[in-house]
C-alpha cells in the first residue's frame, strides 16, 4: 500500500499544470498556491466514495509533489 500520491507540477505557457501518476488526476492554476489547492480538491473528488485500497493506497494518503523549475540564468556554481 502506498502512503502518498505522487504529483508532478510543471510550468505551461500561462498556468502551472499538476498531474498525478498513480491516479487519473490532472489540474492547473495560475499560481503555485492555486495549483496545489486545485490538486488537493481534484484528488479528494476523484477518491470520494472510492475505497483507497482499490488504488493501492492507505486511507487518507498524503500528496508528494515534485516541481519542475527552469534553470536560473544567474549561474552561481
């Protein structure tokens, strides 16, 4: 059983896009805060009324988010 749902956030042209790997959830937002709030809501709605075990998840799993960032133009290394 998995204790977390992995999500990947990347920057699109005008929005951040969040996509889960274990469950079929994709959402977006104009800011990172909005994207994460939308991700929490989308995951909760997707799992509502479902048995988490059907997705190989423990009850009330956490979200593990990876954020893709553009490299800085100011190299400091």
